[in-house]
């Protein structure tokens, strides 16, 4: 399995796990709200329900964001070997590995740590179209593309 294939699978699994955990929290909040409705009354009760509802909305927003990230990662063709840096590439710039897809936390595959980077990130834009061994400057630092998959 290539590094790109492992990264795609790992990021999808992590996103699935996150979505599932967030959905569990929403379900727990709904259950808590129902049980509170049976046992409480008054202003304190109304405030608690409002706070639970706000928390549910925040978590639901995080679920939507995670689902959107998941769709972005799913679009990656993990079998494509690119000659230039583009969406879905794994790139080693100097000593740092980047996965150009979506802003995702660092993962370690074997002995390689890789950071998920959004295509909207300035470094991703600076990398687009570059080829292996290309050098460029970004934020007053010099970089070289040392690996491209």
C-alpha cells in the first residue's frame, strides 16, 4: 500500500470516528434534555435546556464540517501518481510531509509524520504546479520538493 493510500484510509477512519463520537454526544444531550424535562421546572430548567440546545447546535455544526472534510478526502484518487503538485498529492517539502487535501491533524504512518493541508492554505497555493526537485521561496524561507506521490 502506498503512503497516499494509507493516508487516505487513515484520515477517512479518523473522520468517521470523530463523526460517530460527535453523534453520540448529540444523542446523549437529547436524552439528557428529555429526562430533565420530566424532572425539572422553572427558570433553571429553561436555562439548562437552552444551553443544551446551543451545545447540540455547536456539535451538529462540527458534524457537518467533518462530513464535508470526509467528502473532500473521498474525492482523492489514491492510485494517481502525479508529476506536478495538485489536489490529493503527498509532498515532502524539505523535511516535512504534507497531504494536500483538507486541514487535518498530523498522522504518523510508519516512521513518517504527515500533516493534512487545505488547498486554500498559502503553502498549498505556493506548491501547486511544482515538480519534484523544484525549489521556491515562501515566507522568506527556501523550500525544495523532495518527494511527490
